[in-house]
């Protein structure tokens, strides 16, 4: 029998109406047997996510503030969902236990994780599914890293005996028995972990958008959805700020060869975006899969005559970064010049120290740092087969009077990375999108 793991984000489980929509989606396909739930998100503009409210409770206890009134608002979110769904389900004992645990300094991760825990209890009750607490099947090692081997075994064992189950996202357990949360996109990561453990045929990630878009809708008006994207393409776009799925949520299913389908809870008939391991076909009409951009980069430019013939020059430069625990983003170079693109935040307060370290190692003719760089990624598996793609990209940018400060293209030709002034990023993205997606 086909097996699908489905994950629903906070906006999909914000209130009782969304619970009903989620239940109709799950019950519409018998293959949707494992459900991963997030904490309630915002119900309307100006509302607060439950996870953020729980974080605030934790901070209030640390500063010796009374949380009773504020915690009552969190409890009301859950009791209103239960009442509006007409469930005969009393979670007052759970709510009291969680409040007391927070008051007795149970930890920041414990407080934050209770949003998913409570929502999953309610969803399991509403669906008539079994409940599997993430702390019994998701494990971390002593150093805080995720324990993939133990999790895969224990979760696979626990779920193999259940026809249907709801599992809270976002958290697991440390060897000492304390709760630990994943960093970003935690519920997405849990969904991916569950899909791998049960050897799912498909991982459906339900959110409030109809899949990945070819560009940021805040910059490009009504960008087209991406029908199909490979893991490698998505990683390139995610790195540059496309935020439908955090890249950490991709690796478990990518390694297992399980496709991901990004779907819209509010528009379940929309096919969404399929994320697959490999694909040879592409949209010949558009060539590119998407364009994404991000600000906040700096460039260290090193000049030295005969640099290309000096053995170990590049290694010495990068060792200066390694000494300061800094990773670089890109490394475009010429015969007598070498440029290193780094996130500006990594350099704060350390510029002089780093430049001095580099110069001591390589005795450069010149080393300068320029801030205010933005990077654009034009991504598409079809670019390698389409002649003149790079020329079209550069013509589109120059047509807007924008100066290109950096160009970096890998040998795979999966993406072209372009550096422009931060103030030019939005116009550059619009120009590239319009060049490849005609009205």
C-alpha cells in the first residue's frame, strides 16, 4: 500500500476551521497515514504564533514576571479549538503540567516544544489517529547533533505497528532526558525524518502557498509557480533566500530518494511543486527554474603581481579566514587578483584583524573590503542546454543601467551567481524574471 507522510504548518493549524480543512485533506487519501503537526500559527494579521507566546512565557519566568494572565491566553487558543470542533477532550491537566514545568525552569526548548505537542494531541483525537510523542522517537546525541541512526530505527519500529499516527514536529530528546528543538524549520525537518523512517513514497508538505514560486512575490508581481524542481536547484534557491522549505528539511528525504510535494492547505486542488532527486525535462518556454537574491555581503579583494604562480597562495588566504571561524560564500579570481565573498555579519568587529592576518601570510600589494553587495542566483537545469542564457541575463541587468560587480558560474551550469549593489537587487531580479517569463 502506498505511504504518504503529510506535514501541516502553523498557518494550516491555526484554528478550528483550519483543523477541519486539514482533516478533509488527510481523509481524502488513505495513503496519508502519518501526519506531522506544527503549533498554531497566526489566525489574522497582528495575531501571535503560539510558539512565540511560549518563548515569551519562558523569558517572563526568567525575569520573575507573573505568567498567569499571559499563559491563560495560550490555554484559551487550545480550548477554543477543542470546543469549536465539538471534541470531548480535556487537556486541562496537560496545560497545568506545562505551566508548572515552565515555572520551575524546565528549559527554553521544552517551553517552545509544547505548542506542537498540544496541537498534535488535539489533531490525533480529531482524526481518530494514534499519537506518537516525538520525544520517544526523535533523538539527539550528547553534543546536541541529531542522531539519525537511532531515530530512524526507533521511529520506524514505533510507526510500523500503527495504521495511522500523528507526530509533533520541531523537537526530540537528549540522552539526559531533556527536550531539544531543531533550529529552523523544525517541523519540516521532522516530517522529512518521518518520511525516511517509514520509507514513504511521498512527503507532502502543506503550507499556505501553492508551492515554490519562480521569484519572491514581494519583489516580482504574481510570479509563476514552479511545477517541478530538483533538490539541487532548490538548495541553490534556498541558499539565496527562497524560503518555502529550509534546506535542513531536504537532506533526509533526498538521501532516501523520496520526492517532496509542496501543497497549499487553502487550495488543496492545486498541484503545488514537486521536488525530485533528478529530472531531465525542463520548461523550454522559460529555461530558468527560478531567480532569488539576498543582501548583506562583503567582498575582500586581494591584488598581488604573479599571484597565479605562487604555490599555496589561496590556501594561505583561506587559512586566515579559518583562524577566525569564517566560511566564504564565493571565490571568483583572476591572474593577479582574488576576491572572497563573505556575509557582512561574519566580519563585524574583525575586519582589521582578518586583513592583518591575510597580509602577514601573503604580503599582498593591496587588500580592500567593500560592503553593500547583494547576490542573485539564476537557477535552472535547462540552462546548460540553452545557448545564450548568460548573455540574456547580463543584457537584462545592463538594460536597467545596473553595474555587475561579480559573476560566478559553476561548471555544472546549474546556476549563475551575480553580484550587484544592494540598492539594485530588486530591479535586477525583476529584469531577469521579465526576460525569461514573458507576459
